[in-house]
C-alpha cells in the first residue's frame, strides 16, 4: 500500500486512526511466562496455547488474539484492530479507496 496515496487524498488521513492510550499500553504479562535460555536469550510462552516467541512485542500482539483486546479503532465506523497497520488497510479499503480513485482520475483530467 502506497503511503503517498493517503497524503494525496487527505493530508490529515491519519486523523482517521483512533488510538485509546489507556487501552494500548495494557500490561499483558499475566498471560505469558518468560524464561531465559542457556545462551541468555529470553523466551516468551503463551499461557493460552503454549506457543513460544523470542520477542516481547510478538507475544504482546499474540496474547491480544486470545484476549480480544483491539486498541486501534477507526473513528469513522468503530472497526477495531490489534495492529495499527491493519487499521490503515481498513481505512484505505473501506473509506478512502473510492475517494483515491476519484482523486487520481480528477488529477489525470487536469493535465
């Protein structure tokens, strides 16, 4: 997905992305266990399904799948997602796609 499409359609397209700060920084550590490997690396184990991850951010996003926590909300239709990138895709596909096509065809006509 091309970021320039968003800036051409609406310079403030990111205003459509709603982030509830009180929801985004929820501590999910009660849902996973951290162990250290002999070589000093940390491993994160999900309490729900026993999957393991080598990065804290990966287990954090994974646990939200189980808990249903979705901190990113579209301000136009209340659709919620786990990841900001998924919300950007939603906004483009559901709210900006037709606007972008119309904008680009208008731009071509002006030339």
